[in-house]
């Protein structure tokens, strides 16, 4: 196995794991073991951080980063040892407990089956060039003016249209981007119909296969 080196941006996550109290670490393991098929990977970090009361921890990133290190020909114990050696080198001259970190990495490796599933789901999603993140619709009334614009005469009514501005945020090659669309009511009805049809197809698939396959919500 090639020598493993912890990326600088993840050192803080390993430090978080090392410095956890026994109670907090046990809670994380219980959380990881209990991840169910309706748990979204998007709030994985939030759930861990809420569990330990630290909104800035990088533990979730560390847990996900460990998954691809394990192959059919690799030893989890050897991987844990390599990671601790890298951690030791990165924190040379500082005070830390590498024994605790080693023990905790071994426990994580033995209890992260659900994290492996989550990682693979994320990987499947990321195979698409663009990955949806969020959306919003801003509805606006737009007046139509004459040329040149003039003050309406008595009993004269303005002309206006209602425009819906759809914003969609997405990730492309790890970078967040936004795209905007102008829609009218007919467009919204059409979009609603397409979404409802997609949800119905998902329900049909779950109904057909849920007895033999665990289908995760993402």
C-alpha cells in the first residue's frame, strides 16, 4: 500500500475525532450505525455536529474520506496506522494522543457500513456533470409602457404581465453556479405536471422493488 498522507484541510477533522470525549465519540458511532434509508447525505455533517455540539467540526468529511481507502486487498488496521503516522508528522511538536486516534479510527472502520453506502450514493450523483443544489421562484408584476411612457389619462388602465423568475443553483465540477429562467403561468403548470409525474414514477418504482431492495432517499 502506498504511504497515506492526510490532506492539510482534513487535519482539523482528525483532531476533532482525537479530542472528542468518550461519550461524544460513542454518540457519533451510534449515529453512524443507525443511519437509515431516509437519511439524506446533505445533512450528515449537521447531524454529527449537532450530536457533539460543535457546528464547526470536520468529522463528517473525515468519515466520508475514509471510504475509498478501503479495498479488497487492504487492511483496515494498516490504513488506520498509516493515517495516524501521517497525523503524527503533520502535528510534529504539538501535544496529542495518537493512541486514542488509532483506536477510534479502528472503531470507525468497523462500524461505517452505512457511511460507505452514503459515499457511493454521493459518487453516483456526482457522476452527472451538473448536480442540483437549490431553487427559488420570485414572482413579479411587470408594467408595459407606451413609447414614450406617459401618465394614464382618466379611466385609462395600465397593461401589465406577471413574470415568475426561477433560480436554480447547482454544482458543476465542484463549483457552485446559478441559472435563471423567466416563466409564465403555463410554464409553471407544465413544470408542476412534469414534477408530479416524476414523483409518481418514483412511488411506482418503490412499490415494485421495496420488498427486495433498500432504496435510499437522497
